[in-house]
């Protein structure tokens, strides 16, 4: 392969990066589950974002890696305690808190999001509490890099019944 001087002939093989805001992770206090539609991709958890108190409605996106998983991803029916193979492990009652990973807003629908994964953070709000913090970390500008590179970091601190905190750090960036 040949190219012009200074060009990168391997550029076509580099993965394309998303532009815009990176996905976030969020904690949501569950107010209800909407599992009335027969299509599981339209099921939703409805509640308030822990960090801001903003009302949200979140659906799970299609699991495109399902065939490669040894165990299936828990779905919203599992968290609602309605049915599913993971029901007994992940059922999160009203008032409990769920963690949603790789969350994207739905364009044109304020407060509506899609998530790639869902996990139980707090089952019994009278015994446990979930906190969420958001940090924006600006990396130094590197030589020959035209724009500032930004990383985003979500830190969830989930105290246990015995009072010992569990810290979980999840990051995303460009």
C-alpha cells in the first residue's frame, strides 16, 4: 500500500469514535416499573435520579452480545420481580435503587433514557443508602492534539448493612 507523504494508510482500520457526550451511569430510586407492553425493549423503570432528583424513564437496549454470554443479562421483568431467570437475585422493590450503566438520552424526549445494563444497588432503603457523584477530569492537552481530551468518571458509594462502604469507580472518556 502506498499513500501520500505523512498520510496514515492504516487510518481506515482504526475504530471510529463517537462524537458528543459519552454515556453515563446513573443511580435511580425506583418509583414503578412499566412492563405492560409485550415487547421487552419497551419495558421501563420509572423513578428519580439519585444525583439530581430528576424524574426519569429508562428502557434497556437490545443486548447485541447475548449470544456470547454464558448467562443471559437480567431484564426489567427480573428487576420488577414479575418473572425471569434472575428474579430472586435482582428483584428491586419500589423505593429500592438500581444502577443503570452505559446510559444515553433519547433525543427529543427529556427525562427518557436507554441503558445497556441494569444492576441492583439498594433493595431495602430503610437499611441501605446509595450515593452518586459526578467528576469531570480534564487531561492536559497533548502536543499535536487539536482538542482538549476529556474523561468522565462516575463514583458510586454503596454502604452495606454493617456500615462499611463499598466504592465502585466506573469511567468513560474519549
